[in-house]
């Protein structure tokens, strides 16, 4: 006899966006698309500073007026995932 007694179940999971933003895809063949457990602190810092897609505006003035678009900011999305 099955423990769910034939009742359906649902599994919900979130995928991390790649560092390049939602339009990209994480790939083991692209070392800069993700942060790996084997990366050094220096590698992680470099990847975030150079490759992480930001939700910031094009200019300082726009950034001050509108703020960041957190829906597409990769660093924010990753922090949100780990801090929830």
C-alpha cells in the first residue's frame, strides 16, 4: 500500500540564475557562469565583480532616481535564496 494512498504530490524547486543573468545558462563548460565549490575566494570575488549581471541602471543619475531592478540582479537573487 502506497503511503500517499494515491494522492498527488508536488515538488517545488528554484533554479539559481547564472552569473550572466536570466537569459544565460549555467554550464560546466563556461567556468564564469557559476560559482563552484572548488573555486578559491579570489575566483569567487573575480567572478562576481566581472561576470555577475547587475540590476543597476545605465547611469549614476538613473540609479539614484530609479534604484536597482532586483528582479534581474543576480547577486541579490543569490542572497535572497540563501537568506530566506
